[in-house]
C-alpha cells in the first residue's frame, strides 16, 4: 500500500455512506467525484475497511463505464457521436478539440490534467445536435470553431 496516499477523504466518504458492502458503488462514485478518477491505492484500502475482496471492488469499478481508473482533466469534454450528432457533423468537432489540445484517440487527457476529451454514444439531447458537454453542462449546436472558442474561454478560467 502506498504510504504517501492520504486516505482522509476516503475515510470521510466511508463514514458518511456506511462501512458496508452494499454502499460500494456510492463510495466509488464519491471517491471518483473527489479525485476525478479511482486511484489504485483505494482498492486494497476499501477491501480492508469494508470487508469485500479487492477483485470484487475492481470488477465493480470496471463494469460500469462511468468509472475511470485513469486520471481525468479538470474539464471533461464529452462529444456526442450518436446518430443525430454524427449526421450533423460531430466528428469534425472531436477532431478540432483533439488537435487544439494535442490529444488523439489513444491519448484522451492533457499532460497538465486540465482537459479530457471523450466520445459518448448519446447525450440525450438529439434536438440540439451536435452537442458536447463540459463537466455535464450542455453546449448545443456546436461547430469546430465554437469548440475552439469554448476551449479558449475554459483556458482563461484555469
């Protein structure tokens, strides 16, 4: 176990939600909300605290697509590639975001952990297509130029 990892946040989450196996999904969600991913150090720690196997916790974390074992950026940008968005040209938006941030299909997060760009199957806002979200805030009728402008605004906030 990593001795430098501070488990104070994890302990407070466990104390709030209960030290029981049935709370594992809620515990993982809160941990991820705090760290923006699930650090590997939490798996053996949770196993010891809650009394379920590390493998079971890991399988839960990898089963649900919403959990991430890799660090994510401060701004998580999701580009919808559902049918309505795809037909209305979401791919050029994705390509522009990746180009502007120096990312690729294999590299989704910037080295400074400011931005993560992901594609999703559907954001449920088909009438507003093409759509992207930034930390779950919807940005409708997006274009590559609007995406670049949005990135510029976000970079000013950092």
